[in-house]
């Protein structure tokens, strides 16, 4: 059975900017300055490898900040990896946002509505 989704040593890095330009002038001046104090590298994923076979079901669990949404965005090709290789055979529909496609209702009603 061939893999429908395969991640091979995939990493994703984001650059976090702690200070934002308050004006267009600050933005332009900031382009010429090398002030790295306000920038931070954040590795959402590092060297992740796995394969999901055709017809298999997979669940991604983990604490906040573990990289679950980043992994799903990479698989759906919403964002590109910093390094590594991703192979997807077939189509992926991306419903990544919490509650996407569901009208809001209080949690007990939500559970009863959609679990039934």
C-alpha cells in the first residue's frame, strides 16, 4: 500500500517580530537597520517524518503550541516547509479553523447536534 501523505524530515520556521512599525517612515527605516533584537526564530516543527497510507485514518493530538495546525497547513499546502519534503497523493480539503463550517451554539448543544 502506497503512502497518501508522506513527510520526510520536514521543518517549519517562523520569524516572530516583537516590535511593529507604527508608521510608514519607521517601516522604511527599519528595512535598512539590522536590529535583530526585535526578531526571534520560532521552530514550529523540526525534522518530522511520518507516512499515512491510502485509506488510513490519522489523528493529531498535542498541547497548545505543539505544531498541530502547522502540520495540517503543510499537508494541505497552505504554507511551504522551511526544509524537508512533503508528498501528497490525492486531494486534501483544508478545514483548519476551529468551528469552520459549523454555526456557533453553546458546547452542550453543539455536542448533541453534531454527535447525533
